[in-house]
C-alpha cells in the first residue's frame, strides 16, 4: 500500500526557491535528497510509489516522487536520506499547520496534481496561495 511523506520546506518562499536549491544540490550529489533525523518505518510502502509533499509557507504546493531511502551525510551528520526524482510536480494548494519533522500522508488525503484539476495552472503562486487561505479554492 502506497504512503506519502509530508515535510516542511523551511526557508523557501516559493517553489522557485526549492527548485533553485535543488539545482545546486544536483551539481554536488547527482540527484535531490532530503536529509531527516527519523527513518520511516514503512519504507516499502513509501517506495511503492510514494512522494514527498512539500509544505511551503503553510501550504502544500509541490511534490516529488521518492525513489530511494538510504543514509546521507549532510551538515547535520549521518541521517536518513529521502532521495527524490528531480521533477517538481505542482499540486493543488492545500493549507497545513506547522509541525516538526515529517508526517505520513495517506493517498486519500494528498492534494491532486495541479495538472489533474481544471483551472488555476496559469495563476501566480501567491494568488493561488491567497485563494486557498480565503477558502475560495
């Protein structure tokens, strides 16, 4: 059974910030990786088609498919590495409260990809976010 992971994208103002950070990361590591302290217990379920859903400024805006879970050494030492597909897939905005670490996200609770819904793909990110905050989307 597929399960996703939900994680805050700390320090990013928008999807472009995440994309720029990962471009720099790919130059050093060949593919994007997100280091985290805690290892998922449901690794097989995550690797069965799971994605990392990024919460940016209180809203889920984008996801990346998780392709491998293995150790990674980063600025914090040896940790769990969520190795990601380089493609950033925009999702329908979904508000989320702040939390520490990461959370499992059931497929039924995951926002749909923006390409799967009608309208809004041509709207600027800040306008989409404001519509979500107002409950209009």
